[in-house]
C-alpha cells in the first residue's frame, strides 16, 4: 500500500477498505494513472499546463496519415515527465497491431520499487475517436 499515491490511500481509508500489500498491484495502478494522464487534454489540467496530450479527436480526419513519430514523442514525454514510478521507459510503434482508425505502441519500462522492481509492458492504443486505451501486455 505504500506504493499507492496519497490520494488513493486516503480514498480507500475513507471508504473503510483496507488493502494488504499482496492485493495491491503497482503495474495496474500505473496503467490506471497513465490512462487518465493520456486522456487529459493539454491546458485543461490545473496542476500543470504541460500535463496531457493535444486534442486527438481529429488525428484521423483529413487526407494525410497522422504523424506517428510526433505522437510517439508526445506520449513518451508525458509518461517520463509525469509518471515517476517508471524508469527506462521506451515506446515502440506496433505496425502489425495498428489498423484502420487505430494506432498502437508498446511501452516497455521498469517500476521504481523499494521491494522488487517489476517489468511494465503496456499496449497503448489511440482509437478513431482519439481515446487512449492502455492494457497490460504481460
């Protein structure tokens, strides 16, 4: 439970829920927080104006294809800057998993854990509506 963020611990405490360290999964918490971060629109987050991505709803509109390298840089910048529980993060475009109206990357990283660092492998997808979906690839 010490790996959970303070506001999550307070919310669990207020609800009367007690979690043991065994029932807590750090990678799931990171995926949940990254999903919220990457679905936030830049400029709309009160904590930091740089937090969040540009509006992705229109990346598939138009005649050209989306700038995959620019999107990859934006994603990696957000992950490395605003998720301190990850180290050595790298993002690789998954062309075979990307289809019409969908882009997919594989995030490889390690968790910063006092007990035992874990591998964190996550599929990051952007759908046709601009929504960012994350799921564990392990």
